[in-house]
């Protein structure tokens, strides 16, 4: 038997046996695939839910911003005061007493209108009136003595004339002539002395009348009593010579009010008499008063903490409006140096330090660079970079107000 005979070769008619499939091994692989599919679906669903929430419930709310519309108008180049100005009166009198006395009459109160020459205050004048009456009587006595002396002088002149006639006839002696001449000269001198006494008595009367007038204070002009620092019955004692007298009554003309204000020395060369001025007063918020620059000080008037200023004065265009203001009230002035009409303008506060603005475009903020023209603290001319009707943000209260932020208009 050969080796080949010994090999167990299959026969052609022998059945073929196939290898069996292990199902237990196949099942775990299918389960893993299904698990991954489910996980992927869950992730997609969660992502969709997150995106939906992000776009709805969790979406950041738009930032409320205040805006202003780009529109056409007038823009002015102005110069403003560096510190608050003051409402003052050009016609003003602070009255003081020149003599001592007790106040017995005080017919006006603060805020009352007074006419020129109207009595404002009277002191007890009984002593002055008594002295005046005495001087009046002295004048009468002096006049009587003067008349007597002058009548005697006239008589002496006539006696001398008779003596001359008698001397011509040889009746009167030289001694009689000398006596008549001396009597005439003496009586005429007495007449002149008596008349001088009358003049002296009348001067004393005028002095007494002037003393009596010192017991009264009268309005030097028509105006308003702005301040009264004395009351009925109080005693007034003027200060010693060389010292300022205390003010008792303050009278001013309300139609003579003006504004005195300081401007920086750097702006002094740009302001000129005759320029238009806009005035705002703290006591009349929201109102503006027209005025004109009437004075620019020719020198530096003030020096406070190294800040040098030049004083200016502004008259109101309407004196009736000026009459509504109170002297001493603080005020601000804007001297109008230049004006551009019918130009694009926006509030000055909408412009950043680098001349950029934030524009609202489809609910989002877009930053733009703009070219500026004349400007003041309220509004600025836009030469280029913006179009009429666009909205610009006027305030940047938070860092969230920036380019790309979604916003809603809080005010326009």
C-alpha cells in the first residue's frame, strides 16, 4: 500500500460539511451600532434643543440705547465761559446813612418798585429840625440888625451931604465935616458887617438843612429795592472815618442788567465786541436769552490756580426779559463765532474721542468714522460718514454698547 493510498481523501460521493456561523458573536456587534446611532440621535436632539433655547429663551436681550436722528440744521462754533458768570446791574446804588439816629420811617420793602426821589428811610430828626429852626431865627435877627445898621449908614450919608452944604456956606467947621465923614464911614462899615452876619446866618441855615437831609435816604433813580438790611426802630451809627459804611438799602435798575463772565485767555483773541451771544441762567432752566458782547477786558483779570481768564460783558437784547432775572444769579454765556446753516448734525455727545460714532443698522450697532465740521457742546456738523435720517447712539453707558451688539431703541 502506497502512502497515497493511506491518505484519507474524500470521495466524490461523500457529503460536504459547511462551517457553522456563531450567532452569539454577531449579536453584540449589531447592538453596539444601534447604541451609537441612538446616542448620535440624542446628541442631535440636545443640540437642536440648545440652539432653539439659545435663539429663544436663552437668547441675550437687545441692549436699550438712546439714539438721535441725523438731520439738517444750523451748527454754531462757540466760546463758553470757563466758570459761571454773574447777572449784574449797571445802574445800582448801595445806600448808607451818614449820620446817627433811630429809624422812624421805612415805607418800602424788598422787591418794591420806587421812583426817583422817593423816600426810602427816615431817621429821628427832631434835633436837626430844632437846630434848623434856631438858625432860621438867627437869620431873621441878623437881617433885622443889618437893616438897622444900613439905615444908620444911609442917615450918615445924608448928614454928610448937609455938612458939605453948610461948609460951602461957611457955617460948618472943618471939625464938623470930619465928624460927619467919620460917622458915614463907620455906619457904612457897620452895614457891611451886618450884611455879612446875615450871610453867615443863612450859611448856618443851609448847613442845618443839609444836616436834616442826612436823616433821609431817597431813591437816586427809578428802580427796585433789591435789599433792605435795617428795620423800623433800629439805631444807626456810622463807622469811623476811613472805614466803609455798612449798606442799609440796595436799589437797582432792573432794565440795566448784564452778564459778567470769564473766558479762557486762549479764546480772548477770537471774541470781539458786537458778536451774538446766547445766555442761559440757572434760575430759568430750559430758557435761552439772546444778547450781544459789549466788552472784552484788555487785560487778564483773574488768576485762580494758574488758570488765567479775561472778563467779558454781555447785554441782553430784550430789556424786559432781563427784568425777570435777579442780580447775583449765576449764568453761562456762549459767544457765537461762526454758524453753518442747513448742514447734517448730530449731538456732540454721540462722537467718541477718535471721531467715531455708533450707527443702528438693522438692529445692530455699526461703528463709523466721520469727518467733523464746526461744533459746540450741543451739536456737531457732519461733513461725511453719515446720511440724513440714520440713527446714532447718543450714550455709551456700558461696555456692552459696542460694534456688533444687538440693540433696541430706547429713545429718539
